[in-house]
């Protein structure tokens, strides 16, 4: 199951007082389930950008708490800095990382804004995907006039806040619903939004020429360059009938870029901001820089990602470069990340440590030890110990992951069998499916143990809360093994495909994979039944049991098909 993660990147109007900044970050770190990833103070801008990540509910709680601290500690009346701003916690965007859609992130942003209004008395505006009005999507428009013009702005009914005191929406926890919004001279206001992940990305060149780096930047950036007359002497700017400059757009959408020289490394770079990775991913920007640089006699030598990125950025890049080589894409994520680092030259100037630079890995590193990170010996010995977990549920998920992995292996081997070159994409598609299945089943190894621990914790809840807590925990302890059954059933299908079309030398591997997957379905089915007997909601119990029976029956049919195919071939 994909973890539900969102990133929060609040910007505070304080970049010079280390102790004050530390007070803000303490408020974030005090919330369970949130990982503080980065704190970036700027003296000249007098602004600090804080980055933290976690499940949506925990992130919202942390944002509310740090907003309260900002209101208590920062006085905008004394603030000076180079960056545009109109509030103590000036902006607070939420960014979906995994398992959360942009629409859901926008809804979470609105929940956050309303809580800031109701619990902290903070007013503000929703922007980007969270905007309630089209004219408020652009942050620059919302923040126009900055803090110095805010009192006048709030007096205009057209700029009544979207949340907080004076917003006019009693349901949102607002106060002072009539008349102009109150101006809080100490705090100002906050813009709360939901936006896509932004990547700051620099491409390294084998030149020291800022001019040439700029020329390539203008070639690729969406804005492009001003059109000029071809006369080599005058080169006057071309204007339209209204007297406006005519621009030649660049080749990449959702990309901003300039060229600069980095004295520390003695090279020029194309500095790129990629504002929509669905439109222009990192690997597409890199390849385009290579192409445009070559046209100008310049060579790209590598690149660097500034800050942290979601796992998918490097997974997609790894898949892209494997596809260009005609190789199967169904390799583990760690291998895709390695291919991406090599292909993009991410370690040319400084080391690139995936454990520290990939958001999902950094969170994992800070969290509690996982069962799947143990050695096979360690996992086996822990299972054999007197501890009730991990138990049959986690073992079922682990066996299912091994089954899916065997099907994936056969697909990967078949994809580059001599003489089968024309079929690599066929087998690659199966390998990707198998890879995704064993990744999800591995995650379920720990989820099953967490679900068991949840039941134990529910029994310790206060007496008046205990029945509801036990029922909710029991439902979770049924849903997890059901997920194991579904994923393992799909793994059986991968093994069947490979028993039917994969290379003959690996037929026994496909058979063993099918047997493992069937075991996972049956084992998880026992977990569903033993936990369902304690469920108080009888109608829900009937639904759960019916699905488990259906999955077990289908698994028996698919296992028989795998065995029959392999026996016939042998």
C-alpha cells in the first residue's frame, strides 16, 4: 500500500534569529508522525523556509501548531527583508508526495486554513489548487501590496479573507463576519495553498561561459527569449502592432531557467526550476539540455538536484534510461535510482546519497526499524521467538512477496534472452507489474504486524472508548490480510503468464512463485477469518468473509493453471 504523504513548506518572516527559528521548528517536531526535513534561513531575505512531511492529519496539526508559535513570536511591524511577504507565517503550501491526489491536498489545505482561523485567530487566503476564486490562484496576485499595503487591502470587500477573523464564513470558524476584515498589524495574514512539487535542478556544462549557459537556458525555458531582427549589428527587439515585445518560446513547458557560473566548482550551469513534473520531468529536462548544448558546441557533464525529491522522480528517470537501452523496467526501485543517478550525473560535483535526498527514504531512515529491513535470518528468528508478532499474517505477506519476485525474475530474464529481443517490451510490462506487486506485499509485512499491535493498543484504551477502538482496530486487522490476498492473487497471474510464455529454463521458478503466491492467499485468508470472528458489525463481517472466500477460490484455480502449464512443459 502506498503511504499517504504530504509535504508542508511554510515560509516564515524571520531569518536572522536562530533561537526564534528553533522555537518554530520545536513546534513541528513536537507533533507525532511528522518528520522535519529541512530548515533554510536567509539573512538577506529575513525569511526561513521549513520543510516537513508526514501523513495529512499529522502535517495539518503541525502546521497549526507552528502557525500559533509564529503568531506569538514574530512581529511584522519590525520586519524588513528582500522577499515579498505579508504575514508572519507568510505562505503555507501543502504538496502531495505519495498516495494523495492534488484535489485531496487542496481539501487538506482548506482544512488547515479554517483551523488556523478557528484555533489561532489567523486570517488569510487560499491560493493555487486550494483557491476558492480563480483570481486568487496566483500567489503574486494574492500577496500584491505586501504587508505595507495590507490594511488598505483588507478594507476592500473584494479582498475579504478566505479564512479567519473577518472572512464572513461562520461555518469556517470565522469571527467578525460583518464589515471590513480586521487588520492584525503584528501578524498580518497567511496564504495557504496546495501545489505540485517543485524541483530546483542545475545542469552542469563543460564551459565557464555564463553567456553560453544563458543561451541554452533561453532555448529550453518556457518563456524563451525576446525575438530580435536578424541584423547582426543592430539586432533590434521585434515588437507587435501594439508595441509589445515579441517572444520566441522555449522547448520545455513548466520550466524556468537561467545560466550562471559557479565559482566553487569552476563550471557554468543551467539553473532550472521545474514547476510541474507531470509536464516536464527531470530526465526530460536533462535530455533537452544535452540536445540544445550539443547544438551550441557545449557538452553536458552532469547535473544536481537541489534539496530533496520524491522517489518517483528518480524511479521515472531510471525507467526512462532503461527503456532507451531496450532493457526491462521491472527491476527494484533501488536499481532504478542507481541508474538515474548514473544517467543524470547527479554525483559529478558532490555525492548524492539516496537515503538522505529521497523524501520517502529519509523518513524511513528516521523511523522505527522495519521487519523487511531485517536479514532473512533475523526475520526468521524473530518469528520463532516468544513475541506474538510477526506472525502468520506478516509471513503470508513475505511469502507472497517472494512469489511475486520469482514471477518478476522470470520476466526480467526472458526480456533479454538471446533471440527474443523483439519481445523485451512484452516481458518488461510483466516485470513492472510483478515488481510493483512484490513492493506492495513487502509493505504489507509491516502493516500486518502494525495492525496486530493496534488491537493490543485498543484493549488499553479508556473504558468508554475501548469498544469503538477495538472495533476499528479489528476492521484494520481484517483489511490488511485482505490486501495481502488481493496482491498475492495478482502475483499468481504474473506467474501463470511466465509459465505460459516465459523462457523454458525458468519454468520451475514460475511454478515455485505460483505456489508461494497461493500460500500467501490461503495464509492471509486464515487471518481474515480469525479476526472477523471478533467483529461486532455482522453485516460487514459477511462482506469481508465473502470476499475472502472468493479470493481463495480464484487462487486455487490460478495455482492449478500454473502447475498444469509447468507439468505439461516438463
